[in-house]
C-alpha cells in the first residue's frame, strides 16, 4: 500500500466497517516502522482489498484486512492473509494474532484455515460488540509451512 492508495482504501473501509479508520490513521500507519500494508487490485488496477500487519519481534498482529463487496467470492481474503503471514515470516515472527468481531463467522472461518483459534475476548472492543482474540503459535515451524503450502496449492487449483 502506498500513500496514493489511501483514498481507494478509505472507500472500501467505509463500506465494510461500521467504525472505519480515518485517512489520518492509514497515513500514519504507512509511515511507521514494523508495519507492512498491502493492497489487492483488479484487472483495471482498482484497489479491491487491503490488509496490514504490525511486526513486533516474535509476534505479528494483523491490524486490518478487508475485501470490497464487489470482489468477494474469489478467495481474495485468503490471498491477502497469505501475503500478511508471509510478511510476518519474512520478519522472523513466530506467533500471529488479531481481533475479530464475535459475530463475524466468515472471517473467523478464514482465520481458522490459517490455524488461528480463539484464546480470549475483548469486551466492547468494537464499542457495539465484543472481539474474539485469535492466535496461532509457531508459524515458523515445518507443520505450519505445510499448512501454508496447502493453502497456496488450493488457491492455484481454484485459479
């Protein structure tokens, strides 16, 4: 993600989230060290999804991930997650975490495919709803690498 992508990202952010991040938050995040933000674009180079990860030593925290409604159903969320996990691994992270709305079963299912499991609840994290804290450990070990290989193979088979 580049500063020039922020306007397009904001449009998706406002459609997807009831409490969207502001332009200032995105611009600030892009300027911070230990963060990696990516965008997905369609054939016309329009931003149709994005994600970010905060890298803190052995821990990586998915800060945001969203797919525009027009691009859903094409495994774009899976592709974004795979890129975020790979960014975490590149920075030698061993553990991955995130928060997700308690009601967002679709996202929880996606994160579960990446080995993430609920480990706690943050009450009123979204003001109007609790968040599940999801976590996966040992993302740098052989078994997790096999999981990622399986996800990659599945994406290639469906492309």
